[in-house]
C-alpha cells in the first residue's frame, strides 16, 4: 500500500460540479492499493499516518501529529501510485489491486482513521475527481507499507 501525504491548510475533492469531501487544517492522503496488500498493510499505514509528526509546535519544529492538532483528513483513492514506467511510454498498472479488493481496503483504511477519532472525508472510489489542495509548507511525503 502506498500513500502520498500532504500537509494542508484546506483541501476539497469534487466529482463534476459537486464537492464530495472537504477538510480544513490537516492532511490529504492519496492512497494506492497494491495487488498483494492485506488488512495488515491498511492498519500499519493508518497508524503510521495518524501518529506521524509533521505539524509544527510552538517552536516551529515538526513535533505534532494529526491526533495532537485534531487535524482533518481527506483520503482519495489513487491506483496510479502503482504505475510502472520502466518500459515504454505508457504506465503499466499490473501491480495495482483489482477494483473490488482495492475498494474494500480503501474503505477499511478510512474506517481505521475514524477509529483514531479523526475527522475523515473522502473521494469516491472509481470515478474521475478534481482535487484542490492548499499544501502547507509545502510538506509532502511518500509512505509504503512494504518498506517498513
């Protein structure tokens, strides 16, 4: 499982002209599910992200987590995180999970974050979305459950 996380001041995701998810200060998570991912990967990544200290304390040091700041989270499914561009000019997505499995693990990931008492908004699985991100810092990190 792969995640690109961005510290944000605010963010929203729309489908067509309708906003389907919106958050204030917190984090946007672009989440990719691989074909070999399991519930253990979901739990690992959700725990890691909830406790990751990327928010500034009173001394401007990255010392606070989402939980510490009572931050909000916008989770957006992104199978393209498993795009392989080693050969040719078009990405291959054979390492991405099949849609049914990916959607199930995506929903579990959201639920695990909610169990941490975080306010979580999300995109809609399997549809084209427009994402508006006000990156704070900017701070952007890439996490992979297989590289723990």
